[in-house]
């Protein structure tokens, strides 16, 4: 009997140690996430729109790079040509397309007021095609402001250029816009919208905190003087991707970058429709993060690690609590996750409304778990897989 009680005491002691370890770990991970939400994400949640459309309107050159995008160009070009802005041009940079894009543009070029066409027939080993095309566009541009988008994008309104330039000042050289994906049916589309929304929450919030680390090339503006003063894409000209995030990582400061989240400034994009294409695209995007500044890597790494840790430890705590029937442990788990979700939902709902209700609010919990799986998978692939395939898209 004495031996039995002694062993039972050991089990209770072990159970207590496990429970305490889980409690401390879960509390630490949740505390990190709550810090990010309260210190960073509140900036975006309570950011006033209030763009001043009466600001001086500098001349703008819109740059669109395209490779075999005839179908998309037939929809995009009329939208760009119809922008209500006093002085602007659109340069279409056609990188060796062979799908009839050149024929379509040359046949219709005289019917458009603001469109210029540059055919790029050369390819070089020392620079990627898109970065070469953008550099050509920067050199050929007539105006001091460059505004970039992609062929598969659609401005939300005829005031897109106005909404983006309204944030330009003497000191603010760079403006980051928001580019959600069109809503379609299916699990992939839902997750693409979720991941895009949460990524925007991060890079827009970090910018408001003076810690810009990226933008999206589908909707980004900067003064051409910034591009040339920093030698363009020279330091990463050989890297596929990064024309938006690596470049910004190098040139953005706490004082020269701002954001625009006016509804008119949104640019919608056509999402991938199968998992294989999306997976390839996402691998390429993530692969360039290795070129970020150490501070950015640490901040982003801590946020994703806390997300993974919260769910992993939370699930382990749930299983352990059910096995040993520790009701106090399960109650603690409920309080911690409940508090976390309350803060998360409160802020994300406000931000989601500002960003055109990109994600259905009632799916935030499922989105939270899906992002946990996403971080696990791509975190593992980033560390173990070979370089992604070189591709435009």
C-alpha cells in the first residue's frame, strides 16, 4: 500500500510539473501575440483614412509589366485609361509575350489616351525579366511618381491614382496600397483571401509603426528619385521576386513611407485557381524573405513562432487536460484562448471593415487555425526545400 501511494504521488507530481510547464509556455506564446496585436495592429485598426484629395497632384507614370497576359490586358487597359487624374501616363512593358498581346496593343493603341507601349525583346542572365522591365519603365517614365500594378489586377475605381497620390508629401516618398483578391467559390480562394488579409494587416501595421518591411507590387507607389538614388534593384537584380519587398526593405525608413487604405485605392487581383500554382507562387514569395533586414526577420519570426506555439501548446494542453481530467487546466486554457480571441476578433473585425470585408468575420477562428497549419508547412519548406522554380508568376 505504501509503495502504491508513493507511486501515485510521483504521478501526481509529474502531472503537476507537466501542467505547470504547459501553462507557462502557453502564457508566454499568447503574451507575445497579444503584444503584437496591441502594439502594432491597433495602429491599423484605428488609423484614420481621411485622404486629402485636394493635395497637389503630381504627374504619375503607371507601370504594368506583362508576360503573355493578353486576356487580362483587355480588361485592365480600359480601366487604367479611364482614370480621372489630370496628368498621367500608363506604360505597358511587354516582356517577349507570344500570346497575341503585342498585336492586340498595337491594333488599339491609338484609341487610348494615356497608354504607351514598350516591347522588350532582350533577356539577360544578370537580371531577372521583371526587374529589367521595371527598370526600363522607370527610365522611360515622363513623370516623377511611379505607380505599379500587375496585368491581372483591377483598380477598384477611376480614382485609384488620386487615392494613392493623396498620401504623397514632401517627406513621404513611398505609399503602400492594399490589393485583395476577388472572392470566388472554394476552399483555396477562401484561404488565399485569408492569408492576403493577414499579411496586409502585418505589413500595413508595421509601416504605421515605422518598421516597413514589404509592400505588394500589385499596388505600390514611390518617387522615381528614390528608385534611382538607391540604384534600383541592383543589389538583388538576380533574385526572382523581391521587386516590391526586398526593394522596400532596403529603401523604406520610419519617415518616408506611409499607407493608403481608402476604398478608391484598392486594387483587386485575380487569384490562383489551383493549389499547385498557388503553392509555387507562395514559395517564391516566401523565399525572398531571407534577404530582409535582421530586425524584420526577428519580428516576423517571433510573430509566426508565437502563432505556432500558441496552437501547438494549446492542443497539447487540451489533450493532456482531458487525459488527466484536470478541470483547472482546461479552464485556464479556455480563459487564455478566449481572451486571445476576444482581442483578435475585436481588432480584426475593425480592420476587415476598413479593408472591404476581405474575409468573412465568422471564419476568423478557422482562419486562425489555417494560418497555424500554413506557418508550419511553409516554415518547414523554407528550411528544407530547394530554391523555387524561376518564373514570372
